[in-house]
C-alpha cells in the first residue's frame, strides 16, 4: 500500500529545500520588520489597513491551517503565503510618499525591497493573489462599520486610559 506522505528524513529534506530560496532574505528580515513596525505606528495609515497584518498574525498563530503541515511542499508554504500576501497588501495600501519617507528614514533601498517582494510573490499562485487583492475593499467596509459603531473610539479611549494609569 503506497504511503500518502513522506516519512522521516525525506520529509525534512523537502521542507529544507522549500526554505533555501529564502536564505538570502533572512538577513534582511529584521530590517523589513523595522519598516513594518514604523508603518504600523504611523497614524497616517488607517486602522483598517493595519488590520490586514493583524489578521495574518492571528492566522499564523492559530493551530488551524488551510493546508496541514504534513502535506509535502504546500503544507510548509501556506503560512508563508499568508504572510507574504498580508505584507504585500499592507505595503500596497501605504501611500508612496509615506513609504519613501520610511525607507529613507531606515536606510532601506526601495529597489531591494521590490526585488525581495517579487521573489517571494512567486510562491503564491496568481489566482490566489488576484482573490486576495480584493481583500482591502472588504477590510475597508468592516473598518467603516467599526467606526460607525463607536467601538474604535471606545477602544482607543480605554487603551490611552490604561497607558496613563501604568
């Protein structure tokens, strides 16, 4: 009876090969992390756009995956695809002038960022990218509902109150 998944060393080898393409990017990850953090802290970016990264972080922290980790190749790539798509959508929503300001502030070469994003985008199938490109409109709609309900204002008041008392 054929085995449906690879066992032991073969499975580890395939997982390792999947990640080898990202070794050059690993050294630049802290720099890109600082860029994302600076953009998240900037008040000029709407909260609804920042929520894209929050949703992705929630998915990555969740034990539930769209594709289970034991599925060769795809199992290891679904988390990466979610992270790439979320970061890509977030960066696309940042006004060019603001992105350029933060890149200069942090000493990041824009062409290197574009090259690295292009490299990791190749892992996400085109139909998935097209579908996810519609997500910002949905997030904006939810953001509008949250603003109309007053939840955002109450949450900000509560957070500021907690910070003052600490």
